[in-house]
């Protein structure tokens, strides 16, 4: 799925004022989540042709007048804990508002509970609000990644995949964190699935790119001090899981930008505090596709289970058919997992026989080798080979 910028979309009052200084023709313009209540606007001065107002606020009777003149006015949705017309991605601060380790009343958890309540029997209103919300997240991603007309992003995005239960300070948590750190230092932009385990390690490593390797080791040590009840307890359920992350952020406040793309489908997992941008979706299938599609400069697979395996073959299909417009590197970080335990790497090599992306498959146990391979193997445009 190739995604291009949504043109003619106004996100706020500042963009609205910039627009009307240039033209009075609002043909095909979409205005999203703007309040016009305090604005003095003579709407009769504007050309309304297929003009849409999404969740905007108007003075009394203004909306009716706009509808009568042919505009589409989509109202606010009632009794939902999220804004479907949001004009930007989330931050962890927004999602974690109201959090307390003893009594979690965060916005993130509130939205998840609402999602679960309506998960299997969506009303038309709820279905529309979720779809519009996810479209707004799509737009937020476009705005930070900066796509050109050929589907290439200005930011050189690398995705990291792997198990959500991987323990902090474990072997592959460390390997992923350092690979993400070193890649960020080389100018790459890191994205993960936004959950705990390997995903947190990737965002942590990227966040710590301005700091020393020793600082990253110290941060991981702080994160891993969890006082687990028993060895079987999942770390992300520990009371100190979030508060330890907050300690690291206080100690190292100047982090490097990176991205997480989680979903409320897995909303029981805590927010990833090391992601500076969070593109959180209701639809897990759209989220998965977007996560893989934007990672044009490479996908790194640490050990994981069913979810990671699904992502491997989903990306292999994208590479096989060139659906994103580029063949992208696929790096497997663990010879034991991907050759001895599962043979996934061998299966992919067979699948990629005589295909362009076969030379972009790479197997290693070393974090340094991950970064070196990505640097030496940029994405290959599909059209150039057809």
C-alpha cells in the first residue's frame, strides 16, 4: 500500500487563515476539527464545491447555511473518549494522562475499555468514528514522514519487530536497543509496533541516540529493576514498569525523535514511553500494514512468536510483489531463532529465488552487522527493474 500526502486538508485555525489569505475557492477542501465560533467569517464570500467540514464548531445556524449551499458538515460524535478528527499523532504524555501505578485512570486505558466494550457489535456511529480516527492517524504519519510522489519518505525509516514478552536487559533486548541507537546516530528513523519487549527496546535505543553507549546500558539497568513477584510474571504487568521508564526519562530528558505504531486491539499492553510520536490505531490490520509499508529502509526481526512470524511473511509478500514501490532489506537478528528453531530464513530464501529482494535478506547475531547491512543496502525502486 503506497500512501501519499492528503492534499487540501486543513488541520487547525492557523492553516485555515493561511488558506483564505490565498483564495476564496474552497473546492475539494477538507477542514478538520477547527472551531469557527470566535471567528467573524462571511461564508457567502467563499466558493463551496465538495467542501467538507469534519468535526468543526460553528456559530448558531452557520452549519445549516453551509449545508444548504452544498458543503458537507460532519458533526462531533457523542459519548466517545477520543477525538476522531484529531490533526496530529499522539504523545505518551497525552495517552498516559491520569495514570497512577496503583489506580490506572489513563486516557489510554479509558479508550481501550471503550474499544473492548464495542469490539464485536459496533454501531454505525462507532464504526464511522473509529475509521475516521484511523484516517486521521494516517494523515499524521504522512505529515511527519514527508512522502514524495514516488512513495519515498524524507525520513529513512527502519522498523524493528520481535516478541512483546522479551525481558528488559535480556540478550536481544540489549542487541535491539543498541542496533536502534547506532542506526539513529547514522540518520535513520526508528519505528516499532509500540508495545513492550523488543518494541520498547527499539524505541529506547533510538531515544538514547544523543547519549553514550554507557548511558544506554545504565538506562536498561534502571528499567530492569522491577521486583517481579515470580519468574513467570510478565514484566509489563509489574507495578514499577511505567515508573522505571519515567525515571529514565527524567535522567535523560533530551531524547531523539522516533515512532511507535501500536493498536488498541492489544490495548492491555502499556504505552511505550520512549516513542516521541505514537500513531495508535483501532484497526490492527491497517496498523500492521502501515508499520511494514513505511519501513522502506529495512525491517529488523528479533526473536518473536506468532505476531512476528506474521509480520515476516507479510513483508515478504510486499517485497515479492513490490507493492510499496521499493524492495526493502529484511534482517534477521538471531541465527538460532530463524535457522535452527524455525527455518524461517531458509523458507524465505526459497521463496525469494530469482527475485530482486533475495539479496536484501540477511541473517546475523550482531547489532553492528544490522546497521552495516542497512547502510550498504538501500531500498531498490521496483520500477527500475521492470
